C-alpha cells in the first residue's frame, strides 16, 4: 500500500513523453496532461492539436499531478514510451460530431 492507501500496481502511470509529439515530460513538468485512462500528452498538443479531447478514448484532460521527488525511488516513473502521433484529420472529424 502506498501512503495514499492505493495499491501500488494501481498508481498513476507517469509516462515519460507526449504520445503525439514525443516531447519529454519529466515527473516534475507542469506541461503534462492526462486523460482518465492515463493517455499522456503535452499541454501544447492538448490545447492546439487535440482541442482538449483525448484521441484514444474521447474523454477530456486534466493536468497531471506532480509526484514528490522523495517517492520516485519507490514509485518511479514509467519507462514505456508511447509514441503514436494522432491522425489530426480523423480526430477533428470525431470532435465535430460531438
Ligand atoms: Zn505534445
Ligand atoms: Zn484517453
């Protein structure tokens, strides 16, 4: 159990990069945005490219909380880089249907 009472396997996955532009998003950046399924994008992509809608699940984004540095040893950031640039055209189409 972590201090927050959540099981460790369920902790928030801190992905190291933006899925769309592959920009690096360290644990302490204020630029990282996540959706409810932890799809991770940088602030610029969310605002300018995705228009606040997640291309994978269709949900919205929230700012990713910072993980305290003291907990990084025990709960490190994710090493799995997910890089799959969004198909902007079909994303916008989907967006307009909403
Ligand atoms: Zn990005
Ligand atoms: Zn999503």
